DNA sequence: ACAAAAGTGTTCAATTTACACCCATGG
DNA sequence: CCATGGGTGTAAATTGAACACTTTTGT
C-alpha cells in the first residue's frame, strides 16, 4: 500500500466556467454559505468521490452548478493543479482545476443545488475571489485566450447556429480587443471545417442579413488567429 | 474539516525529465524493484509529504533521481494530473506530473538513491512503461515540442555555453525534423535576448569555429519558430 | 433615400523559404 | 587545396494588415 507513511489528503475539483453574455466575458461564481470566506465569491467545485475519475467529477460539478443536461456539448479540459499547503485554512486540500466553455445559456437560478450561483463579468470578480481562486481564474482566462488562437474553441461559446459576427464578438470579448470584421470573416471562412454554412441567414435590427453557420469538425486552426493582430475598424 | 465524508487519497508526483544526448532525445527512467510492474521501466516519482508544496516535491524528486545540486537551473513546469481510479493497482493514487528539462549531464549512476535510474532514448521506451506512464511521457513530449516553438526553452537543453549548431540539434532531436542551418541561425540571432554571445568560439573536428552563446533573459519567442517550417538542407 | 451590418477586391508591407555564395579551420 | 561546418546576401513566394467599395436589409 502506498499510503503507509505518506500524506493522505482531500482532492477537490474546481471549475472555471466561461461564457459570453451581452458581448462581455462572464464566469460562473457561487456565494459561499459557510466558513471560511463566508459571503465571499468563489469558483464552483467539490470533492472527489470514491472511485470517481477526475474528469467525471468535473462533469458532475458542471451539471450540478449550471443545472443543465446538455453539458456534454460544452468544452471541458483540465487546467492545472493547485497544492500549496496553506491554500485552504481547513486543512490540506489539493485542487484540480478544470476549464469549461459554455454557450450563452439561461441564468442557472432554478438549477438543483445551485447555491446562489450566477454569472459575473470577469472584470468585476477578478481579485475578489476566495482561496486562491483569483489565481485559478487568471490561469483559466489565459488558457481560454490562448485556445482561441490555435483551436476552434470560440465556436463552443456560440449556440448551435451563429453568424460570423457572433463569432467575432466572442474573440473580442475574450481577448478584450476589436478585430477587423472583413479580415476576420475571410480568416474563419478560409479555415477548412472550422464553420459550416447552414443555408439559413439571420437579419439584424438593421442591416444586411448574415449567413448562419454551425461548428465544423476541425479542432485546430491552421493558420492560427493571433491576438496582437489587426486592430479594429 | 473537508475530509469527513470525502475520499482520502495518496498524491504522487511523477517526472518527465528530458535531455538531448548524442543528438537524440532521452528521458530519465527507473527500473522498478517492487510490485507492481517489477522489473519494468517507469518514470521517476514519489509521494507528496506533509506540508510540502507540489513543485517542491517535484524539485526534491528531481534532485534525488539525478543526484545533482544544480537542479535550480533546470526548467520545471507542471504538466497535468492523472487520476483514473484504476491507474494504480495498489489503490487510489492521483499523480501530478511535472516536465523537467535538463542539459546533457553525467549519467546519474552514483547519485543518491537512484535505483537504476538511467537515460533512455524516447523512441525505445515509448509504449514500454509501467502504469499510465506511456501516456504521461507522450503528453510531456508534446508539451516540450510545443514549448520549443513559442519559448526559449531549447537553450535549457544546452549547457552554460553552446553554439547555434548545438541549439539547432536540440530542435531537430525534439521535433524529429531537420532544419536549414542558415535560416535557423538568423532566426535565433534575430530574436532579441534569446541568446547572447560570450565572445568565445569553439572549433569542431573539422570546419570553421562557431561562436559561443549563453541564454539570454527572454522567455518567449516572438516571432515563434514553428515546426512544419523549412525542411533541412 | 439612408443607416447599418455583411461581405469582396486590392494594395502594400512584412515574413518565410530556398539557395547561391563566402569564411575559417584541420588534415 | 579540399572537405566540412559556420555564417551572409538575396530574390521569389507567401502571408497579413489596411481599407475602399459593393451588397442587402429595415425604416
């Protein structure tokens, strides 16, 4: 047995769940109901259960917190593991953080055990989170920003069908920049299997209707779409 | 206490330690002396101790396995965490893997408790490792390959002073490609603070002496040096 | 007709690739 | 003087940024 003279500890799984609402990047946070950090905001999470895989635990928490069944279509990837001895005042807790990307979904009020879970603009909670969750959020944001450069992840932020303008607004919200709509359009339509036309189109309040697309099978972007690229129009 | 009705488990730290020897990429492996997987090769690692930080545990294992003190100059970064319930037949063990990059150092025979630790060409051990260490190695290799594109990590594979040809051979060994020496030379000398001339030079067996360089302060490469780039001469 | 958003064409600059050519040394 | 690896020059091809301009709708 490996446990004879070695440390036994609790393993938590914490989630950075991101979405774009009203053209701004939001993260799902919960208000803490117990000590420590009572009343403060924190990332949703929970403890690993007997016989449970790490990713399965993350999926379970994701479902519980968002109150949604469609979680299988979200993006979920391991972010990093945080194990500073003093990170939790209750005792030794090592936390495996996951990054989840969700489309713009209904506010998770009615959901299951969602203890005051709600979407908050990342700009408002940065620096106000319990434990070391500020650091975890920061790492999650950097990972998401990087993923948008090299993978087709941005389309996961959109629903089942979206316009190129919707997709561009995701890039702008996550990166905090503006992009040239004309060059952006060419870049994404020029990358094979990134987005596929549905045939339909959608009219905005005013202006020419935009073609609708859905996710294609591509996972990586070649060539990548880099930040520090062309500033906006 | 968070541990009341939750799973307690052992946390291991495993290491993917890479170096380049004789123009080939090598990984440090140990021959297992106990069950399970007795006699098989595995990645070096050990269990987390009371009050010990994850990265500190990785540094401790790195020193123990290589038998070297100069470990502080190595590169050490967290890779990923592996927690499948059945990954260790002895019981529930979650492992945090770290990636270490070492210069070409003396064989770690004499070192401390090094239980048959030795360098093995990655091509020879891939698929022959105990536990899920094949997967961990594979993830570590991909991370290292990617790091060479966007960071100055390659210089860590070299010693305190090296020629541009040495540095190029690192890229070729890690990526398994050949690169044009002339364009490569310009790329690295054109990236500010990547490498700094020492003023000395070193003569090869035959041919013009090459200028010697040392690591510069830069951490990231802009522009990056991409794989799938120009094939060799 | 006009405002607004979608999308195309085109130009100029920066970067990358390929390779001819020169440099410095040991045998 | 020749083989070998180090290093520079340079032209062609590719890519990327910038932006004028056309398209298509609602009011």
